[in-house]
C-alpha cells in the first residue's frame, strides 16, 4: 500500500512541494513496483540533450554523485518519458520543475516506482538537477533544475545527480508567470496534471514551455 501525500515546506521564501507517493513499511524502492519500471544501469557519465521550446540545453549526469537517481534518469530519457513534458513549476531565482508525462497511463505506470534515497554528495548549486521528493525514499520521475545556489536543500535530502553544462540561458527563459502550483498558488495542480496529462496543460496553462525531445547523446 502507498498513500498520496502533498509535502510542503518553505525555503528562502519559496514554497517547495512534490505530490509524490509516500512508501509504507512494506516497500521503499522500485523493487516493489511493476516489472517494467526497473531501471537500467547508466554509464558512469552521460549527456542528455533536451530540445525545448526556448532552445536546447544539455545535462551532464555523473553517476557517482547519486547512482540510483542517475540510473532512473537514464531509463526515463531512453523510454521517451520526458518528451512533451511541461516545465510546470518555474520559480525565478529558485527552481524549474518538470517530470509529469503527457500521457496519464505513463504517469500511472511510474506512480509507485519510488527510489531509495541517494546520499547527498553535491550541493544544490545553480544549474544542478535533482529529484523532487515528498520525504525519505519517495523519488520517482519529477526533477528540478536549480536556478540559484540552493544550498539549503542539501540538508533536506535533495541529491543532485547532474548539471546543465550547455544552454542554461534557455532554462532561464522558461515561462514563469503562472507562479507556484496549486493548491498554494495559481499554477498547475500536480494531481490533475498526472491524471489528465497534456490536454490539461494545453487547456489551462497554454503558455508553459515544454520538452520537445530528450535524448542520450552518443
């Protein structure tokens, strides 16, 4: 059994939350998830090129920083999970968050595929990429890029697994006027977004930027 939990807390005046599955005592990682959500071991270092509506950017992943997170990201990118994903939570000088698939069936597939935590070996400096979380061992698919040096996140278990090494100027341009997400703000509801996918974003938040294509660079 898992229950859906909305975790909220404030860091440097910005509300941080992730509507994620909180594991019970029975299972705390993807080991208990469906067979088709097991992660492939990624290379020690790899690059992911994102084509976005504001231009391309490249994330360089270093597996040694956070092995479980790096392997999950590798698996998701290879499966096309992030293609079409909206940058649904853009808070200037804080974070850009994404990782809700456009297809509700895909969100359902990964809903309970929680990862055990990686130790935090890197600081959440500007440009690093980290998973959203709802507490211990609740990482799934949502990630955020730090738009500023957010060292306060380090002690809360947010473990960077890579960083933007090209195109940070594109990341800085993502549409941010919708503000914080519901229910704390007027931005997208994560619960509704997971249930309805792309039609929800196109109907209610048409100005959001999104990933056109994410791919592992050869």
